[in-house]
C-alpha cells in the first residue's frame, strides 16, 4: 500500500536552445497559458513560446521504441 508520505514530486530542468535568439537556457516548466519558463546562464528567467525551444539532452535515448503495440 502506498502512503501519501511515500509520494515525491520533483521538477527536473532540461537544457535547451531558444532558436529565435540562439541562446542556451534551462527549461523549467509550462505555464497555465501555454508558454514556457526558461532560465538563462546569468540566472534571469523569462517566458517564451514553446515553438522556439529545442531540447538538447536527448531524453529519447532513455526509451526503447523497438517494440510497439499493434
């Protein structure tokens, strides 16, 4: 049985490139209005359109897509 005290929620930042300004950033999360919160090297944060974000951490390498449900 899972107790509520056993559940942990964590938010992981992901490295990305903002293609409209060609800057490295860390993606934090999406906002309720559909934008994304990103943080720059100097610690400043901004919101941006998710369409300009390119993630660079290759998360897909952690998954096996060789088997598929048919």
